[in-house]
């Protein structure tokens, strides 16, 4: 039996001739070297009231062939609407996929499951998505990834630093609440935002700084961390962290510093900064941005599902796994 291919015009003439001789489908299939089911479908689909006619069957085949096209994987309109809506809210493609798979949200009932690559293919290839530049809602605007290595520092800016290599191993495991990372995101007119993220639950906190000074930065971290469980804090080597000893004195948190030019050692915090940049891009001004605006951004990120948390949001994960065990604690969120 030959490897399956579409029947040709010659094959259809053979079918017409053998049918006139009253041959069975099995005999015709043996003559053509195809499966009997192929012959049966062809005769059933393309016969006319006058019987099977090769020319009519071939014309029908060619007409349908012109109209046929590969079915788009993300074909369901409701699923497309859901994906587009969540992208506009800043959700990641993986978070959207995870929510559809869980199916616990009423919005996801009846939606067609699609993997990450299928969603990305729809975003970049679908005519509507291309026309509307849907890609702009994706998390990253660049394809290259930063290299995971650093270089030697040329000077010592921060006194009495404790290296990240002395940090307890349990921090990397993310099995307990209270291990934080911090950084400063710089904007125009020397303004900045102090960012803090907790590694276990993934909570984020943003504080507006009128100036990126050591005093304001330390005050912001003390104010935020003193309202929550704090065991360790990992920072980069920015000069705004020179008052780290005051932060330790007021909050009791042990502070560790990354190697110079090695931001990958605070990967979660860098990701947090990237999410913040989506709301407040580089070179934008914070003149009209209030602390309430930053709290709204943090609220939205804290209520967005994360793959690492089993597609729970950080606040849901925090309430289920931390807050219930710490009833007397005051939340900073």
C-alpha cells in the first residue's frame, strides 16, 4: 500500500471506470494501492445523483482545496478575547495559560486551552494582533537576555558590607517568609522608587523617593520592613544603601550585598523592576505620580497569578501560607 497522498485526477478516473465494472471498494483500493476507507470516503463525499463522475469529483476537490487552510490553534473567539483582556491588564502569557488550565475562575469556563507557544504565535502572527500591535502588552520588549556574570568593582562605596556569599542557604530555597530583595529604580529629575520584594510569597512594595539619597532610601526601607517579618535583605552596590547599618539597627534585618555588576543575583528584584517599568517607563517623570499611585501598581502586581506559586497570586499565597500562621502581624500591603 502506498503512503497516503491526496487522490489525483487519474485516480478518480480509475475509480469511475472500476465502479462501472461493479468492482467493490476493496478491489478499487487494491488497484490504487490505498486504504479502502479512502475510496469509501471519496465515493460517499463526491458522488452525484448520476453516480460517481471523475471530472465532477476532481472539480469539487480543487474548489475545496482552494478554500482550505491550516486551522489556527487559538481559534476560539472567547479564548482570544480572554487572552487579549488579560494581556492588557499586564498578565504574563504563562499566567494566562495557567489560569485557563486551572479553570477555577468563572471567566475561564468553556475556554479552549492553549500552551504558551500557541498564544505567542497568535500574538505575533494573527492579522488582527499584528495590526493592533498586541505584542506591546508582553512583559519584555527585547529578545536578548543579560549575561549571568559580573566584573570586578573598581572601588568600595559601602562600608562594612556583608557579601551575598555569606547569606544563609535557606534564602535560595524560598521555603520561609521574611527574605527580601531591594533596589532603586531611577527616573528623571533625580527622583526614584525604592522597590522591595519578598522571595517566598512574591509580595512587592514600592516607595516614592523625591531624591535617591541614602537617608530617604534607608527611611523608606525601615518604614516598610518594620511592618512585616524581616529576616534578610539583599541589595546591590548602589551608593544609596550606605546607611544599611541603620536599617539593620532599626529593623533587625540582616543585610547582604550582591557582587558588583551581578544583578542576576537578585533576579526576582530585577523582574519586579521590569514589571514596574511597564507602568512607569524609563525617562518618564514622577512629578505627577503619587505614593497612592505606586500602591495601586503594587496592589495589581500582588493580585496577579504567578506560575511559581501554583498560579495563585502573591497575596493569596501570603494569606494561605503566612498570614494564617501570624495572626497578630500587621501587613504592609
